[in-house]
C-alpha cells in the first residue's frame, strides 16, 4: 500500500508514543514486582511517570499541528469537516498515482499542498479548494476533476490563481441547489434584501447581480414566467422608484401582473409594443440630457452615482413579437431594431436597462448587435444546443445536469464566464400562483 510522507510521520509518531506507553506500563506495574522478587541486588527505583512526559509532549505537538492545519479556531465541527474533506481529496489524489518515490525501500507519495476556504464558515455551502501547482503536477491538475473527491459537493469550475501557484476549484453543496420555497411577497423581499441593495437583484441562494442588460431563455414549463415576476416584485420593492416598461405580446401572466402593478401606461401587448418601445427610447433621450452636466463634472460615473432610478424595458416572448413584425414594412422593422440596439449600447450608463426573454435564441429571433450587449445571460430548463451556443458562446460547457422548472445556468462577469456558466436554482414563489 502506498504511503504519503504525512502518513509516515504519523506512523513514526504513534510508534514512539506506543513505545513510551509500554515503558510506562512496565515500570508502573511490572518493575515494582521484579524489585520485590530480586533481593540479591538492589535495583534502582525508577519513577514510571517520567515516561508519560514524552507521550504528553508528542500528543500536544500532534494536536497543535492538527489544529493549525484544520483551523480549529473556527470551531470543532468546522475542523472535523475540514479534516475529512482534505483527507478524502488527498486519498483520491494518492490513488490517482500523482508521483511515486523510493525511500528506505518503502513506496512513498509526495502530494501537493491542499487548502480549503468556505464562503461562509458556518453553513459551508460553497467555497474553493486550492491545490498547490508545480511543474510536476501541472498537467495532471489541469486535467483533474475533483467532484468524486468532494462528498456532498460539486465542483463547477476550475482556474489558475493570478500567480499560477494554485489551481482553484470552486464547489457548492448539493443541498444548496434544493429549490427554496417562498410563500409570500414579504418573504421574497426579506430574502432579496439580505444580499441585494436598491440597484441589485438576487437570483438564487448564491447569485446577486447589479441591474444590467439581461437575456433570458426558457421553454414552456421552465419557470421563466415565475422568474420574471419574481424580478419585477424585487424591482418594485426597492426604496428607489425604478420605472418598468413591460411588453408581453401573448397577454399571459407577465402582462396581467404588469397591468396590476405598473398600470396600462407602461404595459404593452403585440398591438402597442412598438409604441411603448419608442416611448421608452424617448425617455432614454430625456435621461441622457439630464445626465450631461453630471457626466462632465463626474467622469466614469453612472446613473446610480447620480441617485437616479433605473428605467427597465422588459420584453417577454421577444421571438414571437419579432415574428409578428414581419408583416410590417422593412423600414419600420429596421427602426425598431435600431432603437433596441441604441438602448442596448447606450443604456447601461444612463440606467436604461433592457431585459429580453424568449423561448429560443438564434440569429433570427434576436439581432446579434443586441444579443452581444446582454451581459447577464440566463437559460432556465433544458434548451437546444443552438440556443446555448447563441446565448452564451460557441464553446459553452453545459453541466451534465437534468434541469427541472426553475433550474438552469447563467453567466455574469466576475461570477461565471460565458464559456463555463454556473448553475442557477430560482426560488419557487408559491404566492404567485
């Protein structure tokens, strides 16, 4: 059986402890009997407790080393959890035959240094595994998947540290992706406010993002409508009075919700969608004039720094809406595309945000100029390969997971790249039924 150098040191340490305990037992129990039986010579008196001193020192040293290595200052349960996770990873790496060396005719294995950090040391739902990189291990670490070594966790992406000294594996708990059930609007707002401010949205237990252009894809039954309504509820609950303009050509749940919450003036269907888009564009031009003087004296600032509310244009079922425009004159179609492109290109700094939702994503359902500006990309439920490649990137790596309603993937700068999107589990808001 292969052994690591740590195993060898531990074996030697316990061997010495056992040796001194045997000596202690001998001089505590047996030696006094021998002294009584032998009267020919006077045997010296030996205090048995002296052999417990090296035992105590070695046990104390082992305990201190274990405590430091497993961060006992965070608590006993944390340390035990940390120890078992590290031990399992080390065992899997050892079994993968990373490196063998011969020393004293024993087969010993040198393993890379491993560190684990949790995003929350109390819940330990997600975190990172750091594995020290060397020339010897670089190729193997690059190809290694550690999911099987993370009991109860899944690794979702891997990358090198900035100095390239460490391979970093981000992981999350399998339990953390159990869908949260929210029973009331007040519970939703309370949940959202834990991580999101007045200019941000909470998507699930792990992801909170600032207001930005969004592309949302989801087939029927994917939970897309529930997700949109959850976002609208969050926006309307903010202390800043953000303005929503909502278009739902099919007049489904999103349309009815918009009529109740924001009124007919900023709610549109297929018939008045173009008018509402033009109205939003005019509102954006007014906002641009409002911010000119502010931007001159405040470089690299945004509408948020000026304390202005966001203007959000949400278009649901965009593919179906754009399909209905084929009966219009080409000049009118091009004008609408031009307006939406203008919002996508210029709106972010002005606080004019474009949210587009559709069932499928391809070059026909959405112009490339608009699609490329959708920074927050979300796909709920299972979608076809073309949709994934169009929305995210041509080389997107889709996790091999069967998605149910409210589950999917997303990408956002700093959280997940378009090549390797992260899993998303949207809360189920039962009160929206």
